[in-house]
């Protein structure tokens, strides 16, 4: 999971000045998270190494590893594309940009699946966790996967503990094109 955030707020509750990226991966993904921190994002990350979350000193068992980037203007620009401010709560809501077809590259798809996806042994397929996106946004993502990568995908619903229905993308096992995508283009 990756999200962009502002760590400093003004007296009006609004963010300032620049966003940073927070990366969190499951314990099983420690090697991938380490690779991202050391090899991919090392130029923009803080020097704080990968750390377990929650902190073991709290007495809770860690479930993730996390690291952060520095606060950067370029991340603020990305934040403006991917988030809208809820003026009532003064919290940002992650959205899918309408130009996602232009933004999603093969390597982006690979990192999306690695960061927010999982393999289901039961279904013998890949799921992408899109729990916080609207149904319309999930439909848009499914259409982009079909149009851009010729992948067969459907949506499945999941009911969270708080009874809220959320949506996930299921890439069909009949979608043999996934192995044919040139992720290095």
C-alpha cells in the first residue's frame, strides 16, 4: 500500500507545504519492500530504514513493514491528481484520475499488483485491493485493464468489519495475457 500524505498542517487544518509518500507492505513482502526502499525510491526516501508496524515496543505484533519518502513538491503534484479534499472532514480521499489510461504503464501495473494485489489459491487468480475506490472508479480501472492490456477482469465485493461494501478487481485465470505483457516497455 502506498499513499501520499501531508505531515504538516496549518492552523486552519489544511495541509502545508509538501506531500510525502508512505509505503507499507505485509510481512510476507519484506523483501519487495526492502527492494523498493533501497533500489527504486532510494533517491527520494528518508534515511530511516524499513521498520515494523506497529512498533513492537507497543506490545502489538507487527503486521507490516513501512518506510517514508521525504516531503517533495513533485509528490504534492501527484497528490493533487490522486486525492480530493473532503471539506467537511478536512481529510483527503484517494480517487482514480480520469486519465488513468494514460498514466498506467506496464511497469506501473506490475508494481500495482505487487503492492496492492494478492494471489488467491482458492480461486487460482489475482485480486487487486481497490477497497477505497468507488464502484465507478473500479469499473474504470477494469475497462483500462481490458483496453490497454487485454486483461479479463471483473469486480467482486467485500464487506468490511464496519459493514461497508467495497470492491476489488479479480483478474480472470482465463486472462493469459498477463504473462505476455512487456513490463519493461
